[in-house]
């Protein structure tokens, strides 16, 4: 509450009127001039009290209006802050979602690329195995044909493929063929046991 000079003057004049009325009552005189002065003091006291009431009411109303204006300003400030916070949070969440989406797309592309590369590699390995198996079968068939044909000259070693390091001695095959042709089953059985 703000102390206004008019308010202070009204209070002081009211106190002075009350003190004067008390002094007159205490003196016990009933002079008509004194009674008139008491009436004047009473009117001034009433006017001072009314002035005090109106000043207090005005002051109270001003303070209420000021408080309402401050509260309105604070509400608007809070609303603005909350709105900005919401917008900032929404923007941050959107950016985070966008970054995660980009990372997910990149990861999916990498997985697809890896899957395609693995599939190509598996196809290459399968084709190489099929080609190698075909070449091995052809070579084995050619060697068997050569073994079965006595007029063909036999090589001394057999290599199943160019990648293989194992060789089989053709001399053993020739001996087993020779023993079968001559009917020597016993020598064939001995030969098989040694192997």
C-alpha cells in the first residue's frame, strides 16, 4: 500500500478532530460555540473518514488493476514460453526422427548391398563347383575309358583337377586291370588289402 500525502492529511485531521472532541467533553463545558465547533469538527471528521475511505478504495482498486495487469503479463509470458518450448521440442523430435530415418535407410541399403554381394558370391561358388565337378567327371571318364581300352597308352599318374594336389599312381590301376584280365583274383585281393 502506497502512502499518499492526501491520505496522511485526512488521517491527521481526523485524529485532531477526535482529540478536540475528547478535550471538550473532558472540560465539561456546554458552550453553544463549542457545540457548533464540535459539529464542525464532526463534519470535518466525517469528511476526512469519507476521503480516507475513497482514497483507500481508489488505492485498492489501482493495486488490484496493477496486480491483474501483472498477472495477465505473467500468463502471457508463460504461454509464450510454453509455446516456444513446445515448438522447440517438436522441432528437436522431428530432427531426431529424420536423422534416425536417414540412418535406417542407410542401414537398409547396406544390408541389401551385402545381401546382393553374398548372393553373387554364392552363385559364383556354385558355378565354380559345378564347373569343377563337370571337369572332374570328364577327366575321370576319360581316364576310365583309357583304363578300359587296352590299346591306349596309360599315363603314369592321375590328377583329378588342376586345383588338386593328390595324385593316384596309375601303375596300381594297370596292375589291377592286368590281374583281372588274367584271372588273378588273389593278387587283386592282396593289392586291395595293401591299400
